[in-house]
């Protein structure tokens, strides 16, 4: 049965192979992505049910036991992340039918999309640090190719920033891998949990931990090395921006949560203080950057940075409620942020531009689009009873219970400034009249494809469902937090006795 644990990785790669075989047949490539997304989503549902019903699942590839072989591990957190990856994969695959042009398909869009999802799934399921590095590199190659696919000046400029800073993260990651392997003789995460707690020099362990914190912080868009994100995420096609915004930075956040709950000791070494300071700075700088821009996708890109700060805040507080809040925030934000980028594509189709100064009057022409924007936008801002309200409330409450009143205040103020940014988009794009120098009339009058509207509506429905009935996700998040704080079951499942 555990052989199926590799399905979320193998399915996207099989879809990529099928798309490559049909490289001259765009409809076949699209069908392969749709089939792959449907199967991946089904595998994610199955995996979460297995973990909830039978406990942590592990697959020792080729029968080699850990720590000698490759281990795939699914605990409550990784199972949740695989499932929400399937949701975004499905939404983007459907949306791409109308958003991706023939030229981009000919340049390999669908194989690259599938490879990217396979790499993301591998990062969530891997049980050792070296293979986490491998999956990061798979993601980097596929995402860079998707980012510069159109070969425009803006894409190439953003792509250079993106790949250079991520290569620096790779170098730091590799350096950390070499040091930690030299100290312990293993890179299996469960084995490292045991080995590092017996290390003779905690100072060296903390220094190596800072390397991993920096590398994964870059991947997550954490302050101060986040500038590559708003410089690049607004340049590719909307479908690409959506999957980037929903998933790529969250892999970095996931890696931070995984390593600093399972591998590195997080007490009495200053790491928590460093993480909390970075979280606060990330929230503040991200939301201020969003407030100063008038390009819809740039605003949304800066808000990715800001919202990552909330998730890392949950890690830094390091209490059961805070970690549950971080997991809840991860799932909520992946759905909401990917959906907002998809909606930005609908706004551009109807208004003719992404610049707020060039659009307007959408509420009169497309009231339903205003509703579809309102749901994820004000969920992001934390309006009750949408999902973002519960996510922010859990983390603010956890901050207050931990005595971190200043951080609770920062989280609340950043939420208010997020309201400002979302209201600015609402007023400029929907309420004010269409300016005479606005987008093209053809774009403003063009009918929207059902392929684009359907995934937006479904994900908006998910946002409402989570907001009105948050108990299920709260329980799943608490289960994930408990497993993270008490990793004995994870370690025993992967390597047996803790020795």
C-alpha cells in the first residue's frame, strides 16, 4: 500500500512525459495536464485519509531502509500540503486552457508545469535533506523556464534576479548539507533529529541552522532577501503567476517549519528571536511595498511577502496554537493567493490592463467579477467570516498567549494595511468610471472563457467554506502541529528505534 506514496510525484512526471510525446498536439498536452491534475488531487485526498486513519506513512524506495536509502514520508503536514498542491494544480490546469497561447505551448509550457508540480510534491514528501535539495533544483529549473518563456525584457530582467538569488540559496543549502553530513554522517531528517541532539558543540549546530534559515528564507521570500519575488512574479502569464504565488514560496516556508521542528534544536540559541524579528520585518515591509504600487500583480506579489511573515511568526512563537495557526495560514493563503492571481487575469481581460490607472467601471459591466474578487481579497485582509479571519485570529491569539504583545500588534496593523491595498484595487478597478485612456475596447468587451471563470469560482467557494466551517481545517492543523512538536512517531516510523 505504501508504494502509492510516490503517486503525487510520479503522476505529474507521467503527465509531463505524455505532453512531451504530444509536443505538436496542444490539445493532447492540455488533456494530459488535466488528467494529471485530477489524478494528483485524488492521490492527495487518499494520502490525507491514510495519514489521518492509519498514522504516518513511509516508503523506503527500492527497499533500502533509512538512513541509507531514499525515504518518502507523509505526516499530517506533508499530506495537507500535497492535497492543497493538487487543488492549485487542477485550478491552473483548467485556467491554462484559455490563458496560455499556442506559442507558449510550443515552448514547453505543459511539460514544465507538470515537472514543477512533481518537484513541489517531492519536496513535501521527501524524508531527507539531500533529496529536498534535488527537488528544489527541479523546481528552480522548471520555474525559471516558465518565468522567461515569453522572452520579453521584463521577463528576462525578473528571471535574472530570480535565478541569481535562488542560486545563492542553493549554495548556502549545499554548504549546510556538507557541514551537517560531516558532523553526523547522515542526511535523513529523522536520523538527524536523534544525531543533532547528541552533538558535542551546540554553537556549531546553531551556526549551521542559520545557513539553512537563510537558504530557506530566500526561497520563502523572507526579509531581507525577498526583492526577487515582486520583481519577477508579475511578468509571466497569469496561470504561471498563480502557481508560483500559491506554491513556490510555501515550499520554502514548509522547509523552515520541517527543519526547525524536526532537525535543529530551537531553544536557548537565539534562533527563535531571529525568526520572530524576520517575521515582523517581512510583514511590515511587504505590506508597505504593496501600498505603494498601482500594478495589480505587483501589489499581490508584495502581499505574498507580507503574508509569509504571518506563517513564519507561527514558527517563531513555537507553541501548539501558533504552529496550528501557521499550518492553517499556509493552506488558506495558498488557495486565496493563487485565486487572486487568476482573478487578476480576468480583470486584465475585461479591463485591458493590469495598471489601476488604466482600468475602471468593472462593477457596472461585470458585477459577478467584483464578487469573485471580493471573496479572496478580503479573506486575505482578514474579514470575518472568511478563511483569512480565522488564520489571523489564531496567530494573534497565539502571540498574546505567548506574551508577544508587540508582535500581535504588528500582525493586527499589517492586516489593516492589507485592507487598504485590497480596497485600493476595489475602488480603482471596480468603482471608479472607466478612464478614457484605459485598456483596449477589444479587451474590455471580450467574453471570458468558462475555462477561466470555473476554477476561480470553485476556489472562491473553498474560501467561503473554510471561513464558514473552519473546524475541519483547524483540527487538521492541530493534528499537524502536534506531530511537529512531538516528532517521536515520525522518527520511529522512519528509522525504527531512536538510536
